[in-house]
C-alpha cells in the first residue's frame, strides 16, 4: 500500500480529536473512569494514527540519495507510542466487549490519549504528510 492511501485515515483521526467537547473530556479525565463512548472514540482515533505510523515505519531510513524516508528521531517517538497505544487500545476494546457498557478505567484511556498526542505531535514536527487519494 502506498502512503497516499492513508490520508483519509489520518484526517479522520485528526478530526476526531478536534471535535471533542473539552469540558466533557476534562470531567471524564479527572474521574477514575471514562465513558465507553469516549474510550471507543479514542480507540478509533488511534487506529487511524497507527495506520500512518505503519506506513511511515515501512519507509527506508534517511540517508544518501533517498528522497522519501523515515527520520530516526521520529521513529524513536513513533515506536513506543504505537506500542503503548496498542496495549491500551486492546485493553479498552476487550473491556468494551466484556463489560456491557460499563465505564472504562481512566488509566487505559489516559495511556491511549498520551499515545495519540505523541503521534500527532511527531507527525507535525517531522512533516509526516497527510496525503489524499
């Protein structure tokens, strides 16, 4: 798959983050649990960012005459964010499936949100472009 095919997924992730009602999220983040809807929205946003990370990490390392490449510093930020995000997302999805709509522990949500923020800021810092079809 080409990097251009991931543009829609990135746009979705960024729009999900921008559409959040900050007061509601603040109230949920300061409690000990999070609503299933907020947890699912974060998991979906991470899914889109993970697609971009996978595409970026498949690029060759920068150096020499390679024009499209991955920056080593960006990789150092992306890899741990994807790993922690996957773990948190998987835990959230398992809880959503098993607890019939009950609240999700805030620790899982906070870990996932931290991964999302790291990926978004890394993409911005290193110019990981949102390509359209």
